[in-house]
C-alpha cells in the first residue's frame, strides 16, 4: 500500500547504543530518523501490531505500534459459530466411533474378495425320441414346475406302435393257451401209453398162466398116452393067448393114437403160448420164463418208450429202470378217484418248456407294449426340476432327435463361487458363516456358510495350463475357488441370478458349524442330500438314490 512521503513506518528498527538517549531533538538524531523513514517507506507494505526493537540486551517486542500504523482491532467470534464447530467435531467423533471402529473390526475379523459370482446348475432339456414338434407351451424366462409340460411331439407314429405291440401281446397270450393245451395232450398221451403198458403186462400175466395151464394139460395128455400104451400092450398079449378079440385090440390101438395126438396138441399149444410171450421154443423146459419178462416184452417196451417220449416233450425226465422213479410216475400218470386226466397238473403244465417259452414270449410282448407306451409318453417333454426357462432353441415344426437341446432351465438353487487368494485360504474352514454383499442389492445382506473348497486352483483347470519349468518364471498369486452356500432360500423379492457379482466376507473368528465343520475337504463322502428331479422320471420308483440306499440297508 503506498505511503505518504515523510511518514514513518510502523515496525521500523531503531538501533540504540548504550548510554545514548533515544530522543529526537538532536540534529544527528533527526538525520538518522529521516534515513529510517525513507527505508520504512521502501520496505514496509503492511501494517503490523508490534514493533521489534533491537538492543544489546536482546530482541523484544514493544507493545506500542508505530504512530503511523495504529494496531487493528481483533474480530470477535460469535458463540453460535463455536457451537456449530463443536457439533461438527462431535459428529465426526461419533461417526468414527460408531461406524468407523466397527467397520475396521469387521474388516479385521473377516476375509473377503471381490472375485466372486453367483453360480447355479443348468439343465438342458432334450427329447428321448425322434419326432416332429407340434406345440411349445413355455417361452423364454417362464417359471416352470416339476412335471410341467414343455414341448409336445407328434403322437401318431407312436400310437400305431402301441397298437401293434398290443396285437403281438394278444398273439403271445394265445400261444400260451395253445402251449398249455399241447402239454396236457402230451400228458394224456403218456397216460394212454401207461395204460397200454399196464394192459400188455396183464396180457403177459394171462399168457403165462395159460402156459402153465397148457403145461398141466400136456402132463395129463402124457399120462393118458402112457395109460393107453399099457392098455394096448395088455390087450395085445391077451389076443395072442386068445383071451381077447381083435376088435378090443383095435379099440386100444385107436385110443393110443388119440392119446399121442392129444399130447402133441398140448405141446404145440405150449409152444404157441411161448411164442405169444415172445419166448423161443423149448420142449425140454416149456416153463423156462425170464424174471423180467413183464418189463422186457416188446409191447411193454413200446408203451414205455412212448411214455418217455411224451414226458420228455413236457420237460420231465423218465428212466424206466429206476424203480423209485417208475413208481413215482405211476402215481403221477394214474388218476385217483373221480379226478379227471388234467386235474391237479397245473404245476406240471406251467413248468413245461413249451409253456415257459410261450410265457417268456408274453413277457417280451408286454415289455414291448410298455416300451411303446413309454415312447408315446415321451412325446410330451416335461420338466424334471423347478426353475426358469433359458435359451429356447426349438419352434413348432422343427424335427428333433434324441439328445438335441430344446431349451435349458435354471433352477432357483444357487451358490457363491468365491475365488480367494492362496494367501487368504489358511483362515477359512468349512462351516464358517459368510456375509454376502451383492452389487445388485446394496441394501440387502445375504447369509451363507462355507461349503467346500475346489480340489485345484483355477489355473490348474485351465485349458492351457502354464509350463513353469521352461523360460523365466514370474510368481503370480493363485486363486482357489471356494463354494459358499446360502443358509436361507433364494428370496423372490431380491433373487440372486447366476453371474451376479458379489463380495463375500467370511467371518473367520466365529466357530464353524454344520456338516464337515472345521475341515477343508469332505472326508466322509457326500454331506448333502442328492439332487433328485421332481418330474415323471425323478418320481418313478427305482430312480431315487436315497430310496435305493434305504431299501439296500433294509
């Protein structure tokens, strides 16, 4: 600020010697004061509220200002300003104490990462059969439930297959009836042969009795012949002596001839009977008959062979030489009382090979009919799980093949795939609670727990893993995927969609709970219930692993 000429400047420095007066009435003093005023006009630009005086005793600040520059008045602070400043400072202290300190403690007690995303399974829906799409009942992003109809295929070819399989089943059942009838006919034929055998044996026994009777008649004829010979010789001697007539002798000769012819006739009858028994002529011992004649005779053997053949056709082995077996089959082939020929033989008929083959054909036809009906049901493609339709790829009129993806379904079940650094996982254990912050819902905190660790880092599972044994090596911190499951159902108001970015905070200071708590790897196998579909295939008996395990334990 410009100053007036000749005016002294406040804050000027005066050098005062010892024993000298600082008055300004002398000439030398005036000249010295004039010089100081000139320097003050050149050097001092702003007024000051004190004056520095240099003296041999030290430097001191005078309380008086320069006359040309009076001391400015200090500004008085209003009490309201002090109150506002105090309130701001108190608010800052309160915020730091109530939010800053807990936040710092929270960060020290948790392990977090921003490399985490919401993950979920995906089910690709495909047909089991080849066909033409006639109707699609769902669209992109639609909610579906287990068993809900999704796609319809043309039913006509499969309805014809069902009708054909049903006709084949009827034919197979008719074959079973025919096979049973044939088996009963074979049993009847075996019984007929059994009675022929029995009749033949009875005939043999009658013929043996006739042989014995004729042998007895032969003995009588031989006695009559011997008596006729004796009588003829006696009459012949009497005729020589003249005591008997020639007529008496002729009569005795005729009687002898008759006796001889009768003896020959008896011997011929015996040989005829032996021939009927199938025996060779034997004049010395006509009664020489084998002990097994009843079983070895040709008629008996023919009947036995027919019995064996008939029983073999129905699958029953028969050995006529086995006496116990022969008696058993004798009881089997002989009806008792008023029982008919086919009564009581159901077990034998059902066990016959022909009937079993026919029944197997019926079972095969039934399976073919079931298969045809199942393929007819497959023309309706239904959902096995609950979720949302994603990536629809089919339209009416499209021809699809088995295994072709028609659409995909994302289930409501999700989990968090958090990729923690390898320097962080030494704090984490299975079962630790997790706070999950989702970028899409900044006002909502989801709760979860650590469910497991991946067996390998993301780099080890990459398509082209690095070859660290070649070239220069630069260490890069690896990340290990950690699975975090929600401890509450996926809410409908704030649903977690697959792929959303999240920031999980694992509370490492709290005690792990739940299955596998405190471990890094599951050492007891499966720790959660199996994923089972709720559709037609999942609800079918035998398709549930839990039910199979329970039945196996029982």
